[in-house]
C-alpha cells in the first residue's frame, strides 16, 4: 500500500465546537482578523535518552537527484531546533509520540533516564504518548518519572546527582489501565490558544501499542491492560470535541516503514502496523503523530474515506529530526482549513562512521547547542565518564547491522553479539545463540587503534538483558525462526552464532520462508533437542517470537553487556565475523 506524500495543500475537515473544558491552558493568539489562525504543532518521537549527538545521520535528497547524509541529533541541538520552530509559530505546542526514555545513552541510563526527562523539560514538551520502552523498568518507575521523587523501584539508584522533580510534560496513555480499570495516566489533553472569538483549542489523544506486553518483560507490565488502539481513539475523539477541541491530534507509539528513496518528508511504499488502526478510525482525527519504527515520513493518509484525509508524521529517532506541523483555522468558524508538515533535520557536528567521515552539509541549517541544555547534559556526561571511557577490548574493524528488502538482519555486529552470548552460556550447554536484530541500537566503531570502550558497547545493547539457555527441538527452532519472517509484523531474521547458517526466501508463503538450516555444516535435525541461548526478552516471547516460550530446562546466566565485554577482552584483538550467516535466496 502506498500513502502519498502530503505537500501542504489545504485539506478540509469538520470540527464541532462545544463547551470549553475548565482549567485548560491558554496562550495568546496574534493574527490579522481576516487571516487564517495558525497553530504550530512541533513533534518528536523515540528520543531514547540521546543526550549527546548519536553519531548518526539523516539520509535525504540533495536537491540534485542524489542523496546526502546529514549528521544530526543531540539534546542541546534538538532544543535549538525546537526553539527555531517556536519562533516561526506564535501559537505552538510541543508533543511527542513515545519512547523518550529507555534504550538510552549511558549518561542517561545510568541515572534511570532522569536526565532524559530533564532535557525534554527544557525542550518544552507538553504531552507525550507512552511508548513500549517507557515500560522497560516497570510501570511504577514510569509513574516516578512523571511525578518525581526518589522512590527506588529498580536495581538502579534514583536521584544520584540531584533531587528528581519529574516530567513537566504529561504522559498520555488512553488505552492503558490497571486491572481494576483505573487509568495509568490520563488519556487526553487540551491546549487552548487565544481568547474570545480567536480562541482555538487543540485536543490530544495519547496511547501505546496494544502489543506492549509482547515487547516488554512480563513483570514490567504485570497488572496492566492494553486496549485496542482504534477503539480507544474512537471513544476519545467525541469527548475532546465536546470539550471544545477544534482539531484532534493523535499521539500514538505505532508507525510505518517506507521502502522508497531516502526522504524524511516522503511516504513511498509505506507499510506498517499503524495502517489497520487508521483504517478503523471514525471521523474527527486530523493529525496522527506516530513513532516506534524509527522511520521518518510525512504522509497524507486517504485509505479510510470515512475518516477523511489524515496527516500522518514521524520524526524518526534519537532527536535527529523534528516535525513542523501547521494547522490553519477559519477565524470566524474555527473550521480547520488546512494542515501541512515537514521534517526539519537537527544538524549537529560531523562525526566518523564505519564508512568514513560524515561532514556537515551547508545546504541544511546547522544548529548550535542551546547553552543551558548543553551544560545540563555535560553534568551527567562528566559524572559517567569513568564508565563511558573505560576500554574493554580491541576490535579488528567496524561492525554494523544491515537490512535487506525490509528484513532486519544482524549483520557483522549481530554475528559478534551472538558469538559473545554463546561463549558466555557454554557452561549451560549452549550450542546455538540467537539475537534479535532490532535489539541492536547502533553500530560499533572502534578507535583508530581498535579500542572499544564500555560506553560504546552499552550504546549497542543498553537493555541489561539476562542470557537464558533452554532446550528446543530442531523443529521448534525452525518454527520460531519463521515467526520473525511471517506477515504478522516487522520482519527480522534472528542473527545466529558461529557455525549456524539459516537461508530464507521472502518470495515463499508466510510460515514457509526458511529454506535451509545447518549447524556445523549439517542440517538441523527436527527431532533432536538442542541447547539454545537468547536474552530474557526473547525467552519470554518478545518481538513476537513466542516459540521460545516452549523452551525447557532453563538456566539463567550472564547479562548480555557483560558477555560482550568478556568476549572482546578475551583476546588481544577480536576479529569481526564477516560471513553472511543468514543469506537470502534470490
């Protein structure tokens, strides 16, 4: 299915003006009487505690028929980019579509993501939909991030550098309740601009994926219920309209992937799990700010005639982009006249990648770090330097992951991590280790002399997952591998450890795409029992790999990060395993 790019042409929508909700925020509007009233919605998603520039780029058209990589991201640079958009929109609101915390850089994660919340407070976020990673430390800890305080809910120690006052923005979780039906957080919010006849109100619905329980360790969401996304939105919209909303913006941690040319403002060949949700929406939703897939796009969704055109956006990941959304209203009727969006690249300093230097691009705005945010980040960075800079070993060269035709693969880095987990679980009888490629957060680029630091390996796998070794038959292994390639969700080929080869063909029917599995050069025996190691996230059925739940005789072992550190430090220089262990049949 292709969702055409929204180019900013006026799109008509209806709005119902009712009694205004008491106590909602009000900000002034300054417009000429006859001109449309404009409101800017400034949106981000999937920040993941990226306090510093993540040494990643945004691939974008260069204006001459080619593509260019623009270095981007970092909290202080993001703050400046958001400020530039606030200056463009006298009436503005900053929102997010989830995963602002967790799977974070070390300087944030060491402090339970308190500094990530502090950066978002300074950026000026007002509403954030709860994402799946925000449950990684449990819903009680997430409530602490909202409310503040130093209650200890995890292994980590809260309030290490300062008293934590909590998020000034509001977490929204319309589809998430406690077992007794009590909301975990509010589901909706309103922001009003202006007064009298110039008064414009924007309503927000925020929600997580219904599949959160499959993406988070079960004990982290025990006692919670996650309702259907479309049904939740359809209930919330009339309530917001009745409360005075002239337009409704949905913030949802679900999204798309695009398969076309690199373009953060494009929507070519877009597919994803948000489409079935959009297809079931009733009229009344004007904009959907999305996330989760880490893809950047701007789409005009028109596949649901009942709902009317919906502007659908995502700002990618790690604060590398920020979405500039403009809503225009008739000053007399408050009817929404038009909506448009574009993604602004948060260009930050040049960096060195696995392929060489990634320079700054003068054709795109280059932001300077906002001083107060930079100083705040530096404080946490300095406090964590003793860990970040500690050498853990040497590597023969860069190691990255790959994606082929929409299928996530572990690549060289997946091979390396799987090998480290196999080595760490040999005493439990492990013969095979598997790694989910979407659990790899960034490439591993050693220094010129090959040195790799603890901060670098933490950036690669920041979840502190435990390695679990279990018994599975060859038939169960095949069935489980097929789950990563079926048509039920994002496709990923689990990265296997040394000695294993898994061939697949995406042209074959769902459930029958694995063409060959060998271990030590011999076909995997369907009837034989093998000892298999995976991280506890996968062992509990994460990422849809429910086959691992069948594993028996479980032995819990090392933390994945410790296994990686031990593997790198066990030899003078660890060679990067470059073979393709998961070839795709052409």
